[in-house]
């Protein structure tokens, strides 16, 4: 059996030694299917299978880091000290 070619994803291999926080979500419909597919693609691309509880925070962090509008807002509206 031939192994599928690896796919380049925006989210790279995850260091599991990082501090973790519990997250509970209930997803249904297209988002649930898309997330399950992303989990499979991540496992194939990185030779690393993760539970959704481990993967979702990293997807969210990558989205926030890449959101230029949010970063501009954050810079213009610093958190109160």
C-alpha cells in the first residue's frame, strides 16, 4: 500500500512539552467535519497524531498570531496596566 504524499500545513509540528489548558467545545456540522479532517491532515503532515484538545489551541493561536487586523487593534488599544 502506498503512503499518501505529505501536505504542507500552516500549523507545524507541536511541542507537547508546552503548558496546556483545558478547553471544552461542542462542535457540529461542517466545522466538526473540517476539524476532524484537519486533525487527519496534521497527523499525516507531521507524523504526529494529536487529540483535538491538544490541536485546537494551537490552531487558535496560529489564527490570532496571523490576524493582522487584530494585531493592529491590539497595538492601538493596549491592555490597561
